[in-house]
C-alpha cells in the first residue's frame, strides 16, 4: 500500500531504541565524514532485527556505506562501535555493541524495554497505542455468499480473513465499516427454483433450510449436466423463462423467491452468529440491480460506454483490460452492472475513502475492470479500491467439487468439529462443568481451530483443509494457542493476591528467555500494524505462535513457584500476565475468543 513505507518508518522512529540508535549512528557518520549527506529517516529505515536473539536486538548493515566511506563494511561497523560506545555510554537504553561481518549488532538494556511495555500493558494503555494516527473511513466487504447455494468450508476462509482484517484495521485506528454483499439475484436462483418447483418432492427440513436449498441447486446443476439434446434445450428454456419472470417481479414467483431467499438468509445469520462475526451493513445484489442499469444507460448516453450488438460495455483496451460488458442486449443486468452501483453507494452514501473487497482470486480480472470503469466514470476513490484476492481451500484429495461429492457444508463442519472437541478435550469436565460452559467452550475451541487454520496461511496460498490436523493441541494450531492462554491464566490465578499494577524490579528479568518475551511484547503493535497494511493476518498468527513457544520455553526454565526471591516471583508473574494479555488481544484480532479454562 502506498503509505506503508513511510508509515512504517514513522513507526520505527516512535520506537525509542531504534530512534536513539539512529541518532547515534547519524552523528558518528557525520563525524567520520562531515560532508556525508543522509537523513536520519533513511538510516533508521535500515535498522533491522537480527535472525538470532544471541546476535542482538537490533542490527545496522554497513555495506551500503562502503562506497561513500571508501572502507570495508566491517571496518565501518567497528568504527561505529567505538564511537557509539563513547557517545551512548550515558544512555541507559543500550547494553552492548558488537560487530558481525558487515553488521553492527546492538543489545538493548532489556529492563529498559520491560519498563516501557509492561506497566503500559497492565494499565491498559499499550493496546490502544496504534489508534492514535488514522481516521480514514474504510469499508471492508467480505463473505458475500449467494442465497440458494450451499455455504461450505471454502466460504469460511473469506469470513475469517475479512473479519480479522476488520479487527486489525480498527485496532490501527481506522473507521471501519464491515460490509456484506449478498448475491440474491441471478441465474443460479432460477436454476435452483426450477428444480424446486419441478423435480423436488421433499418438503424443506425444520433447520438448515438454506443448506437444503443449496443441495437442490447442486442437484439442479447435476441434472442439467446429465441432460442432452432436446430435453436439455427444453430445461434451459424453462430456466430462462423463470429468470425473466424473476426479473419482471412476477408476483407468484417473487413470493417464492422471497420465501426461499429468507431460508438462506436465516442460515447465514446462524453461521455468522456461531463464528462471532458481525456486519455493520449488508448490501444485496437485488437492491443495486436497477440503479446499476440506470448508471450504465446514462453512461452510454454520455458517450462513456459503447453499444455493441445491442449490449453495452466499456472499452478498457487502453488499460489492456479488453471490452468490459455492462448490460446484456435483452436489457438484463450482469454481475458487473451491479458492482458499479454498489461502488457508487459506498462512495456517496458511506463516504468511503478506502474500499477493500475480499473476494476469491478467480475474480481478479473482474475487479481490475470494475475499478478501471469507476475511474473512467470520474470516481477519484477508484484509486483507493483494492481487491484482496485469496486462494482456494482444497481437500487432501484435491479440489472440492459438488460432482465429486466432497464439499463439506457448514453444518457438517460445525457438527464434526464440535463432536471432536467435546470428546477429545472436554470429556473430563463433563461432571464438574455446567452444560452451558461445556457448550460455549466447545464452540470457542472449534471456532478457534477453523479461524486459525484459515488465517495461518498467506491469502495468496492455497489451504488444505484437515479437520484432524487443525484440532490437535500440539503444533501450529488454534487449539495449541488456546491451551497456552489457559495455562498462563491458571498459573497467574494460583497467586491470589498478585497485583499486576504493583511496582516490580525490572532488572530482575534478565534470563535470555525472559528477554525474548519482553521483546515480543514490545513488537506486538508493529506486527498488528503490518498485518493490516499488508492484508496478512498470517503475520499475527506466526507472532502469537512464537510467543506461546517462547512462553513455554521460558516457563520451564524460569519458574514462578521456585523463583529465588519474592521480588523475582512478582516480576515473573507480571511478565507472564502481560503475555496472557497480549495473547488475548492478539487472538481477538484473529476473531478468536479463548475460554478462561479448559
Ligand atoms: N457473491 C459473489 C460470488 O459469490 C461475490 C461478490 C463479491 N463482491 C462484489 N462486490 N462483487 O461470486
């Protein structure tokens, strides 16, 4: 994203360690060569984190300076060390400087870092640090299921991704509108209703009526594929006639449309509720249909769009995007028609400055064409429209397809996940916990497993769904993170009168494993910032997974109970409860709500 680099830079400059180091290096370099021209910002931009903790907390690569200073990078690093040691000896921020090849490596004084972050976490200030800057109105459109079709595992990826981005952007201070855009018109509905009226003789079930409709839609597609010759033609005519009636809003079919549409909508509502996802606004394709048509006709009158064989489209050849069809020759609307009206509403009714569409990668060309058309229509906001494409969710045996019969519909996914959780993780609590707690914990764990599995991969990479792998408690899973959280909470809970607000001696936290944890907590806000700007919740899943591993490692060598002194015990409790708070905040940003005990 355009502002990313500078924002990241200004964020690094807010980091007191990086900033002081940058200032120190800047002064030294000017001393070495007074006419050296270089801004503080560009130096700060070079500071990185070494790959291994032993090397140091921050590193400054000297090879880019070799040319200007006519010296080997390693020599520059050594000269920097000497000068920094002298200059920064007053500062309590740094512990040591060393060189490794062309790198200057720096260890910070970790008690200073702890002092910056721990009290802020316990006071509740730390996790709102990111919200200071932005106020841009952002709309994140996601989920967008079609009525009369089944909602399956694949659809969960979109929900998990969109929902997490909404949370990440809000955390970073944006004004976010979470939007849905439901496909409730079009050929697929005519197909489904043809089958419903002519072939089906079952009555709808009491629950999951929408899913049942989706099965009729699948049956309809399969039936059509099985037909040939005149029979097929006959069916296609019937479906077209049905579509025409739907578009004319013929009363009888409209009533059936409304009733069946509601079945799907009710299902969707249940699904979102179970997943803990909320929308601020829901658009429907049916409400932008007419408006889209008017926009296109107007555009053609204004000479912006072109007629071609009775249809209307826009010539995007200057952008190498071909001819984009906007209205059929029979005057019926297309998917594209509606997207123009939808975007207009987003800009004009909602004042959206940055508009994000979370939609499968197969629609990439469509969105390039939509955004190019909006630009031609004069919408400046078109340049801040962004399609976030994501790859498929596949099964271990390959692509999901209704013909192969390996589509996992939502209700089955939900049932199987919950059964697994109940049997494998909650059986031992059946006697002592209330049914309510068993049920709510089951849901939380199952949702964590699904969402984590869906987010733990970059959007552009395919995901292989595996219920068993996603539900194990050891490894890179949502269940593992939940266990870690619950475990830390129970450790802290044992010390009843521990007060996280009480002052501690930060100097005591000097074990390398404790230092690693402190650094992770210190970096948390930067990661959240980047996860949003790069549209990659996977950056956060990785950080949280590492935080949990670092915690386990630390806890096994830095016991609370067997700490050498009461002061050390309190310092560790303070650190560990800050880890729990960070983990909780991070999980919430993924849309995961951990239980308090397991
Ligand atoms: N309902 C559409 C589909 O299932 C996705 C809609 C995406 N959003 C949009 N503004 N076109 O393919």
